[in-house]
C-alpha cells in the first residue's frame, strides 16, 4: 500500500492510510451532518435538567504545583453520580476567567497547564468511567464498553452523559472560585463532547477543540479507524438502528448551534479520529479559527514544534476571546 508523502516516510508501517485518500481541499469541503428534527429542543431540555442538579463540590485535598493551587474535588454528574476532578487556581489574586479542560479517551492522570494562563482558574473534569479519578464510576472503563454504554437510549447514552457532566463541572468551578467567563479546551474525546456541550451553556465565551472526535457519523461509520469509532462502526453494522441514536451526538451537528468563537485544530492524517470528522466539526462553527495540523494522535518529525505552535495559537485565541 502506498501512502501520500510525507506520510509514507513518516509512517512506513501504518496498516492503512490515515488521510483516507483526502487532500486538505477535500477535507475543507466536508459538511456537518444536518440536525434531525428536535435536536436543539432535546439538548436544551438536557441543559434545563442539568441546571436543577446541585453540583455540590467538595474539596478533598489541596497542594501546590507549578506555582498554582491544585485541589482534588468531588462533584455531582447529571444523574447524581459523584465524580472527581482537579481544580487549579492562581496562588495570588482573583482569577480573571475559568477554563473547563477536557481530555482524550485515555482519561487523565494529572493536570496539564500548557493551555491555561497563570491568572486563570481551571477545572479538569475526568469523564465518568475513565481513569484515574473516575475509573468505573458511572460507566464502564474499557473503551469498547464505554463508548457503547447506553447506546440504545439517547437519554442514557454515555457520550451525552459525559457532555452534560461538563455543565456540572462548570457549576463546580464557579461554586469554588466565583462567577467567571468560561472557556473550553478539549482534545479528541474531550473535543467531541465539548462540541456537544458548548452551544447550550451561555457561560462559555469560546473554545479550542483539538482533533475533535464524534464529528460527521456518515463519514466516521464509512471507514475503519484505531479509536473508539471502530467499536461504534462495528456495532452499527450489527445494529443499524443505533445510527438513529448517534444523530443526537454528532459534534459537527452541535457546532452549528454554537454562537461563540471556536478554534479547531484539525489533522490531515489521523488513524484514531478520521480527519473528515474533525474538519466537519470545524465546518459547523459560525465563528471559526482553523489550525491545520500535519497529523493527529501520532508523533512525526517536527511534531514538538507543531504542538508548541498549536498551544501558542490556542492561548492567543483564548486571550482574544476574553478581551472582546
């Protein structure tokens, strides 16, 4: 099998073409999946229901790390399950904004301060079921089981629950540090569920979504991948009715309802989250800053510099949004 350059040189042992034969022009032309009837009404109902849940944050421990105050907290999810997260605050002064910082499907075992300015507070929620803080809590931990949990019922599908839990994480942050403008940062899994949650919570003023997942299921279900999408693709082949449930959880669809500035960092090659889904999320945004990455979920020559430039661009986007 021959891959396009530079990927043939970068990934000579790849089992398949992570560009899926698409050029950048092809990817920029991918459109979001249109919203099914009732899409916005259903998400707004979920938002109203979440607003009736008391996040009830409790600080379990506090320490200092990299010049910040870092606390492990516990807060409620949308169905009352108690989830743990990290909260980061400046050691001195009042934070000027808050960041809700999602993570990839591997979970999270520590805070990552790269995209959070020193004078900004942040909560690092860990999705239900995922490690290290919430392994097996509210959902099964192994990815193949996690991504399918509740898929027969939109009200209980795990991706929807994880997205709705982000609103409770935001509640917890505000309860602990005060009312602040909120900005969302999420990568891969975190980018996808962030795109689902973002439009329905008016406390968010902007977002950076890095190689976001769960976009454009028509495209995702048509190709193999190495990520959670492969489990879903195989499930839908055996249970076609599940495709109808997924229509409520397409991050490219949801982005069409987001009125805030969004930066999407989308990759031209990605074997874990097909690029066509990432670019569809970007295409759904009304006020878009698009950063095109050579590859996602992979290391390649110069990837450290690309990552550093992306982080710098994301922080600049946050600053522009906060100064508007």
